[in-house]
C-alpha cells in the first residue's frame, strides 16, 4: 500500500431524497466519517449532513442531508475507527 491507509471512498448522495444509505465492510458501529465535498453542489449542503446513532449498523450507515434534485453531490469519505 506504499504507506497509505485504505480508509477512503468516493460517495454520491442520492438526488430527490433526504437520506442516502451506504454499505461498506469497513463501517462499524463506532466508525467516524469525515466527508470532503468534491463539487459545488456537495459543498452547498455540508451543513445539513449528519449520521444519527440509530442509522448505524455494522457495514452500513445512513447519511441525512438536504433533499434536492442535484445529482452531483459527490464526497470523498474517510473512515476512522
């Protein structure tokens, strides 16, 4: 891996929805997520994004976010823990 950590992913939030569920084997009940927007439309909704404790499962997380029709709400996600 040349010193890299294998703890990132590129995710796109759903259009016309208030939540998006992601599955990844690296997600655990205590995993913290850090997201960095990669588009203007993604950056515009960062303040509305959160993960409730009840939406966490091993291997899955649901992110709540602004509901709009933009299809390019793309984020680089980093997993911790």
